[in-house]
C-alpha cells in the first residue's frame, strides 16, 4: 500500500525535523562535547531517521507479528489504516501521475495523433498499423500483442499507394489468414 509508505516516510521526516540540531560547529558548545565534524553530522538529523526507523517501522512490525490479534484490535491501528487507505483512495501517492504531468508540461508532449496522425490519416499516408503475428506473445510474455501504429519495414513488402491497393492487400491478407 502506497498510503502506508507515505505515512511512514512522513513520520521519518517529522521525527527527523524534531531531532535535528542547529548548533554551529566550531563555537565550542557542541552537544556532549563531540568534535566539530561529529556535530555537523548530528545537525543533519540522521539520528532521528534511525530512531524513527527502529521505533516507527520495525517495532510495529515485530509487535504485529508477535501479537496479530491484539495488534489488529488496537484502535490506533484502525485509525492509521483508515488514514493510509484514504491516502490511497485520493491518489495523492501515485507519484507517476505527478511526474508525468510535470514532464508533459516541461517537454510540451501532445497526444499521439499529433505526431503520427489518426488511424485514418495513417492509412491515407500509406502507413497503416502493422498487426503482430498471433504467436508473438509466447516469446515476449504476451506484452507485445496488438499492433504498432504507423509501422512499415522492409519485410512488409511494397507499400500500397492508393486506398484501393491498400484494401486489396488487406483483403488478400485476411483471406490468407482465413485459409
């Protein structure tokens, strides 16, 4: 569940911000009298991330595996589950949508029809869609079934130059497949 992951990451950042320090190294008032390099490391808040990892993530998993019924009957667990499911429901966690929207706006992407035309335009321009062979999926995992839009390669033979030639070649292919 992505909602669960988001709540865990949010708790990491929250506890990390609470436990980070703002002591300037080199002024002589380092925490516990540590060196300036160690103080600079402690200022980043990594100790909070470690504490959060241990307390907020691993200890809950251990408690859930040791006492599953008591863990599931806990009202705090139910509230956290509802929050995680709500985050999952609204889709805010689907980062791929956000990244795609940003990339589309930055790069100026448009629909495929702008670049390769509609199926009718591709037929008129002698670039009809190429169907894959029906047995293509057994080697490719089934992910390549379907057709390639506007494809043409040397193995396709000569390109029909008129709609009538295109219809005749399609009829011939359909008759060949039916036989």
